[in-house]
C-alpha cells in the first residue's frame, strides 16, 4: 500500500509519489520568543513524515527556515541589555529553537536557512517578479499584484473579489488592490508596528530593525517572499511536500504559491500538508495570548517520550487539545510500551530464551503489528492507529514473558526489533534497555555522592571526603579532581 495524504490543494486524499529524493520544506518559526508545544506539534509531524519516508526507502531532503527578520523580533530590542539589535534577539531565540528541537529528538534538517543570509536571493526574486509584470514599485516598496496571477486563491479556495485586505493600514494607499501583498518594504519597521508587538517600554527611541540596500532603495523583505526564495535556493523550483501550520494557508502559503509560480512558471509544491492547531483551555496555544507551555518546561515535567506519544494521539490535520486527560493517556501509553520493551529485553537476554522454543502466537503478533503499523502510517499518517499496533504487541509480549520458560528467543528478538524500528526509528521514541537505564542511574548516584563530597571538602572535612573517594574507587569509579571540580569515569 502506498502512502496516502490529505492535500490541502484540492482538499482531498491523494497518493504520494516521488521520483528519487523527496524534497520536504517546512515553514519554520519567527524567532521572537521561546518555542512552545504548539510550535512543536508541527515539528513532530514533519519529523515523523521524514522518518516514515526514509523507512519505506526514500532519501529525504528536509529544509526548515528560520525567520530572523520580523517586526515582532524588532519590538523586543532593548528588552534585555544584551539585545541591542534585531539580530541579538533573533540569535537568542534561534538558539532556543535548536535546543528545543534536539530535546524533542527531531531528525536534523539538511539546512536551516535564515532570512538574513538570503537577502540577495530575495531581491533577485522580487526583481524577476517586477520584470515579468507581476509586481510593482510604490514609494520604495514593492507589492505583488494578486490580479496578475490567474490562479490566486486556489489553495485557500477563495475568489479574488472576496479576498480580505492584506498588510498594515499604512500600506493601502500605496497599493493597486487591497489584497496585494508586500514583497519589499521601504525603510525599517514602523513605530506603530514596533510598539504594537513590544513587551516593554521603548521610551523615546523605537527600534526600526535592520535594513538592506535594494534597487528600490533601503528596506526589508516582506514576510511571504522569504520562504519562496529560501526553498527554491536549497530545494529547487518544485517541492514534493510543503508543510506548515493550518493557520498559514492564507495568506502566507497562498502568497508563496503566487510569487513562486509567477517567477518560475513551474508548480511550486506537488503536495500541501497542513497541521492543525494545538489548543489549551479551549483556545489556540499562542505566545501572544499567553496560554502556552514552553518546550523546555514540558520536557522537564513530562519527558520527551510522553510528549511525542501525546502528539501521536491525534491526526496531524486535526486540532488537538492539551488537557490533563490527554496527557494522562500519553503517560499510560508510553509506560506500557516502555515497560513491555524492558521485559522483552530482559527475557531475550536471559538463559530462559532458547533457540528451539517456538511461540507461533507471539511470532504472528509481531507480523501483525508490523503490517498494521504500516497500514496505519500509509493511511494519511494515522499515528494513533500506528501506536495502537505497538500496544497490541505489548499484550502478546507480556503473555509470552509471563508464561513458563523456555521462551522463544527468535520471537522475542523480533518483538524487540519491532519496538526499536517502528516505535524508535519511525515514531522517534527513545527506548532504553535495562542496562542503559542502570548506567544512567549509576551516573546520577555518583553525581550525588560527588556533591556530598564537595560539601564535606568545603566544610574542611577532608578525611570524610577522602573516604567517599576511596569508596567510589572500590566499586569501579575513578575520581579526578581538577580546577573546574571533580570528574569521574567508570573503570
């Protein structure tokens, strides 16, 4: 069975096909704040898509942009002493985004292009659109004429005469049509925009952000044009999959299609996949509303496996609610998977696992789990059913382990491999064998003892500190004292 996805363009289920490498572009964050679980929902589903495509044999070229030029970023200049310029704010939150991505166990993209390093490509694209008659200059700004692109509105399924106005109110006198959108903005961020998004008092001087020289004068890129420039620079004129949040369908992605296809004459993206919003307290999770849970805080409280299991509980294209009940369900599901995996590894590595023992029921359950998992994944990435296939396997494994020895070595090995390949490699869950967990626990205990030893040294109890060091050495832990404190290694 081939992968079937729900394509926003046409609002229908279609079979996914690709010749050679799959090019996947994900609309990334505007780095004006720490990332929260709403942002991470898109990351998770893009990550699982990436993993599944690789699992079925594709090579995936995955690019995700970083928007580091935006009035929301500029508005935070001066909020901290170290934020003297727009780039300072952007660097802080870009680092925060990358830390969150690593904490969530996401596969790395091929590149994470930033707007600030692609301004020449953006200017070239805008020049092309002006030369072809799709865009026009007005008072140093450049706007895309939506009436010049015949298929404008095809992604969001809107008629041209019913479109709402785009852009800031002060742009409207410069535009031919209210729905035209900015490709290049003259000068810097307006005082109105900076103050609107500010979280502190700017005082007398309002920051206006970074600007660049262009054929139309000094200015800044418009929001929509950046993704077209960066995606085509790194993945070519036509993408296999463009992915983003559902709230970006209009105007952002509609505008990307118009400017990209007008410039190149090629289809911009063969498939459009949009991820539904994460809701908290009945509203979209949003930094501006204030109803959000940052990724670091969620990871600290729940752990990466519970967070990922939570996201796998709902279809990517639907909305998802973050509640005590949905978190509790994720915790219970991960506990079942983790506990069963550990039991399977223990039984597999025990002397009770024998080469000639056969449990046809367990072997069949492994085959069924793989088949059901693949069917669910190919059915529009139905992660809830894919997870259910692994949970069904836990029942078979636990029945086998609870039975009288000898155990079926081959069946247990196949079950462990199924958990690792499907739950680990595809869903991105991090299974640890019991021995791995023991090493982690041992390290935590050594760190605790070293803290006690340091307290004794600071109090002048050197004899007691030496006794702790010697006791650790006796159990195979070598301590080395250095200028930055004590370090250890297992002998």
